[in-house]
C-alpha cells in the first residue's frame, strides 16, 4: 500500500502518525499532519466519518442526526469547511437575525427578533435589545449592564470555572424571565446546559466571543446540504487527496508504547507501527485506550459528565413555516429548523426540532413525544393545524456533549500526554470552548501542532490562519 502527501514531497523521513477516531477532531488532525508531510493512517470504528455530526437515509430523506450550526466567530470550523471545500454549502447569515416566538403572548404579538446592526460592539445589539418585546423595559436595561460586566471578565481566571453562570446572572440583577428569554435562549443551544448548571468560564467565553467581541461574531451559519456531505464525503475526498490512509469499520483494540518512541496500534487483523498516536475519541474511550502513566490522573476523564440532545423530526404534507428557523419561548420547543431542501424532500415541508438539555426526555417513547410536540407546533405555527403529518420520528444522542458543569475546566486535558508520542484530541479536551464543532476542530489543530513540534516539522502556515482571524 502506498502513501502520498498533499504536495507530493517525501513523507517526513518515514514518520508515521496514527489517528484514532474519524470525527471532526480526528479528520482535522489527519489533514493537518498530512499537509505538513507526515504519513497518516486514520482509523474509525463506525462505517463513516463525521463523529456525532452525521447523516443517514430514511426512505427518500437524507436526515441529519441533529441540527448543527456554527457562528462567524468559529474560525477553526470555518477553516475546516474551507479545507474540505465545503464553505459554499454551509453559508453564514449576512447579519445575525433570530426570530423568537413567545407563546405566552397574545397571537399577533408573539414575534420578537434578536438581530444586529452595522455598529461597533456593544451598540450593534442596542436597537434590537431596546425593541425586544419578550423582556420588560427594566429587564432590558439590566441585561445591558450584565453584558458590560461579562465583557469585563478575564477568561484566563481559573476562579470562573468554579462558579455557575446562573448565580452570576442573579448577582448581576438578571430576573428569571431575562434568563429564560435571553441568556438561556442562547446558552442552552451553545452549552447544552441551563445557566444554573453551566460553568461561568464556559458561559462567559460563549457570550464574550459570540456577542461582545466583533459585531458579526454571532452571525449564524448552517449546512444547506446533509452533514454527511461535509463531514464524510468531502472530508474523505480531502483526506484521500492528502494521501491519508483512511479505514472505517476499524476499531482499535489497544495502543502500546515500545519505550523507544515507537508505538503499536492494534486493530483486528493488523498491527500498525507509528511514531505518534493521536486519540481523537470520546473521553471514556480515550480513558480505556490510555497506557498506564500517560496522564497523572486518568480517572478525571471519567469525571467529565455527558449531556444528551434530542431531535424531533416532523414531515408535513405542505409548507407550514416561511423562515429557515426560529426559537421558541413558553413552550417545550426550543429551536425549529426547516430541513426540506437539505433532506431532498420534494413535497411538503420537513421541520427538525433541536432539544438540548434533554435529560428528562431522552428515553421517552416516540408516541409520548409525538403527543407532546405536535400540539406545541400547532400552537406555534398556525398553518400546521390543517396539515397532515406524513412522518414523525426522533433521533437521540445520549452523550451528545460533555456537561459544561462548574469545575469541568480542571478535568479537561491538553493535547500532550506524559507518554512521548501520544496525544489527545476531541471537543472535550482543553480548548476553552464548550462541546461544539469549533472545539473539535481546535482540538485537532492543537494535537497536530504538538505532534509536529515533537517531530521537528514546521507547521503549515495556512492551518493557523484562523488563529489570527480569531
């Protein structure tokens, strides 16, 4: 079997890296190393790449397991899209605009919007906040003061990780209504936790970076094609072009050090020899593969909790929603997206409901969820009342993200381990970001950077362009 490199230059004096895991973190690591001239083998246990951001077929539909979005400030994920030539398939809004429907208000007055103006921070959100109908005048003023206090927090202060965001908001005058209608509206979707259960460090990072850094930072982007087109098909094409050997349906059974800087990676029927091994798998899987002594306290990986996300999928016989997405208040429904075109549906409309913090619902039977959510959609969207439901199904990710609880920061390891030649990647590692596609890609870049440093290889400049853009 032959192995090439992206530029056709000789592989780094025969140096070979094995990446375990083909999610966004693993694919990023593999591409970055191959771009630097390292020979790379990527091993993935599933039959596809993409990790937890994937697609599958259901009859005539191509379905994403869950709705994933990114923001303009997600410079690493935007680099990834560019690297796999997928940027045009997942465009950003021209300008942040989030419709918010509140069922507690009378019909005709339920719609509010969170959008930005072309003004410097924090004025870019001033007009939108002043007109936001889901908060009282007093709440709007207090939100502005809390935002300024948030902007003043030092994200490098380790004390932030010991506090919860909800207590901080309460101490800064935020009412329960303000938390529901603004802070949790954003935080639940980005952190997969309500404010009272979220680390202040991670919440502050989200709000400072997304809403208080650059006027366009929170503009929303999402795939207009199935996620599998980006994270599997285009990713595989990029890996192949870079000369990476990619093996799916290949589960790693053990990783062993030889003491001379060399490693063996065991898969059924083969033993691979490597100069570097990168574990780009979930934290529990990484824990099980780690050799003794690789981390000072490997049990900390098992202390990183997980949080579920439930996605409810409804296909109607007609169009019932005229906008690409909206968020809801006063309802169990959180965010609703139109997936009609991306799924290949030719008649009717396909809506996907993304339900974060789904601990109470993740194991509910489909029939129970149907009884709960179809009436809610009728309350939110009047056009559904005369429409036929052609299909209703759910997808469940019980360990969708790591739980961003206070104290999680000191549990998250960096890319380097104490074992020479062994590295970690994954959204759960110490990226400073919550469990997002951005965090996954950043972790892959960090792991690749650590490997290249150890191998004495220059890092490709294009890979780190996003750091300057951040």
